[in-house]
C-alpha cells in the first residue's frame, strides 16, 4: 500500500487522538473546577473517582489521598444493579506511613502500592518514565527490584483478585507524595499504551486539584477560626456584659469554627457551672482543653461530635482545631483573671470609700463627744449634789436617780464614740486573751441557760500573751457575745474559740442565729446603723469593735448566711508597739 493510500487512515487516526486529548483536557478542567468548590475530602474523593470511572470505562477506581499526614482510601466500583458503589476505607498505617493491609485486601497489592507511592521501585519494563506501574495481567507473578532503606532486593508479587489490568499512578506535589490513583479493569490489556501519557497528564491535573482543594479548605478553616476569635473579642468588649454572658456567647461561637458544625456541640464548665449550646448533646467523639487560672484548673472547654466523621489528626478533629480550642481555653482564663482583677478593684474602691466615710464620721463623732462631755459632766455633778439635799421628797429622789442613770448611759455612748474615733488610745499591757474570755463568759453563763443557748468554748492552751488594752478587748468580747445573743432569740449555740498562730492569735465567736444578708454585712461597721427596733440599739457596738481591733493593728473577718448564723474572727498581732497609739 502506498503512502498516499495510507494517508486518509493516518489523518483519521490523528483526528481521533486529538479528540481523545480534548476529552482528557475536558475531564481535567472538570476536576479542577470541582476542586474550586472546596469540598470536604470524602466528597472530593467520591466525585473525582466517579468522574474518572465514567470516563475511563474501568471497573474500579481506587484513590489514595493524604490528609494531615494520613492516607485515606476511597473505592468506586461498577455494579450491575446500581450506577456505582462508593466507600472510604479507614486503613491503619505503620510508623513509616505505609498502609497496612486489612482483612479484605491483597497483601501483595498493598505492598506494591506502598512502594509505588514511596518511589521505591527501580525502573523496569512495568514502570513508565514517570514512575507509574502498568500490567496487562496482574494474575501472572512478576518480580520488581525494590530499594527500601537504600538496600536493593528483588521481590516477587502474586496478586489475586478480579482485575488483571492494573494502572497505578503516584500523585506528587513538590516531590512529596500526596496519594495514588489506581485504575482497575476486569479485562486483560485494557489500558493501551497510547493513553498512558494522557492518564498521567490527568493525574497531574488531579495533583493540582487536590493541592488547590487543600488550600481552599485550610483557608476556609483559618477564616472560621479567626471569625470565632474575633467574635470572642467583640463579646468581651461589650459594656456591662457579665462573665456568664461571655461564656454563653463563646459556646455558641465554637461549633461554627469546627470542620463539621452540623454535628458539633460545645460546652464550657467553669467552677462547677456549665454553659452549653442550645439542645446540647454529649457525643462519643470530643476534644477537651483545660481552663487554667493562676496554675489552678478551674474548668474545661469541650467540643463534641454526635455523629461519626472520617479519621483526621485527633480522631475526627483537625490539629488546627486542637490549637484553636487550646487558645479559647487560654482566652477564657485571661478573661476570668481580668474579671477578678476588676472585681477586686471595685471592692478596694468600695473599701476606700467606706474607710473615708468612717473617717469623716469618726471626726464628727469625736467633735460631738467632746461637746457633750462638758454638759453631761455638769448634769451628773448637779444631780449628785441635788440628791444630797436634805428633806427631798421620795418622788424627787427617784427622778434624780433616773437623771443620773440616763446621764451615765449617755456618757457610755460618748465613750464609745471616742473609742470609735480613736480619741481614747489603747493602754497596752501583756494580756492573756483566754483569761479575758473566761471573765467575760462568767457574766453570761446564767443568761445562756435561761435563754436556751448552748455555750461551747474551745480555748487554745498555748495561746501567747499579746500587747493590748485589756479593758478595750473585754469590750470587744462583750459586744460580740451580746450581738450573738440578740441574733438567737429562740435559742441556739454560741461557740467561742481561740487559736494560736505564728504572727497573730484568733478570737472566733460563732452563733447559729438569724444571720445577715449581703446588704446588711456591707453596713455593719457603719456607726448608728442597726437592724434593731427604735430604742433597742445605738448602732455603735460593731463599729466600736472595729475601731478597737483596728487600733490594735488587727483585722476582722465575717461570714454569715441568713437563717444559718454568723461567724466573727478577730485576728490580733502577737507582737506590737507598747506605745500609745494615736488616731488616724
């Protein structure tokens, strides 16, 4: 046959090959366009494998893709009754990153695939220039020279199964393996040599598509993470928002930052309180991060998946999601520390304002006391002189006695005002507080028995003497006991204890009375504040206690609950100046 006679066949063949190239290019473009959607890996593997299966006419397409350091295998098969069957196999991997064969796998085929992926097969007639493996009859045993760990050795492969035609194409990005494309056919010699380069070109497009999809997913996940952190920052900056409001807002932000928000639920447990997303469910799969405040674990931030998802870095979770959860837990800890600092600042400011009010009242009280002392002295003096007059009627004597009693009570109030204002400085000597307690209780034991109050004392035998004014400390003890009595009108238990410390001693007076709410506790040291009925109290008892304790360099700690009782703890220094202390 002449060249002219052969020319039409050659032209027809060239046209057919050109059309084949165009079809491969069209499939490549279709795969690249699909990658632009940023589909999750299982969906990407499914759709791409189906495209290649339809295009190639093969009986099975298996695609290995590397995701976060692990290979995931997807398989698409032709089925006589269904268009195709799809599945993703979760395969174990060894320390070298090689997939281990499962019970349904051919060990020799898995071994061959691992070596192709890792580029450990020496060139042979069964390998293309690009490192792809091709056989027309895999059931026939064959040998390949392998170079694992730089040591060459021959290995014979005997592959069973229904696919004599095998075409294995490694997928690389930047010379690093990202997977393997396997085309399988039930027919021998199915993959023709004229299509080998086209399939390898298709694999290059698949590499680009996979890398682009990974970049799309990574970008999308970073945007979600930044959106979450930005949302937390906006929450914290809202004026007047409480810590509880912040924590509730954070748990609502968290699920949308995870890879599968549709099955994600979040919860923050803080100091025994739980804050969770609406319709919260605990799932089998979870990530947890501790919330550590000042080296103390105060709670946890948790994310749950209620449905199974493919294996990634940490179960079905990404490494980046672990980092995000750890960051959120740290942010929560910082928020808690800041809120505590703000609360302490407010409390200090309130204490300062309270101290300023007390100082002002103290100055006023001292002035009033001095002004009252002179007329009270005159009243007492003249009343005593009048009482000595001979021939006074009985009624006059009784009236003068009432004047004397009222004047002495008024003078006691003036004395309390001066103590509160620290115009009567303590006269310190070495004092045994246990002895003062015993002396004070002697006056109240019969009253306790009459009013149904159980009196308990626990006095430390090794309590050291302290420098203090015994008269003023006695007034502290008496005032606290009277205060406890008035809180237990229907009986109860009064406990008085002393404790010895290295730098201070403690006097504790505890009752089981009516207790106080927070509003009352804020004002108990304010002069003239009282919860008693008119005429039944001056409101100076506890302010005087506060003034005496403060003038001795001590402190008062109060705990109280409504209907449960109150506990007053006085702490006084073991050592102190013997000098007379002046006022503020």
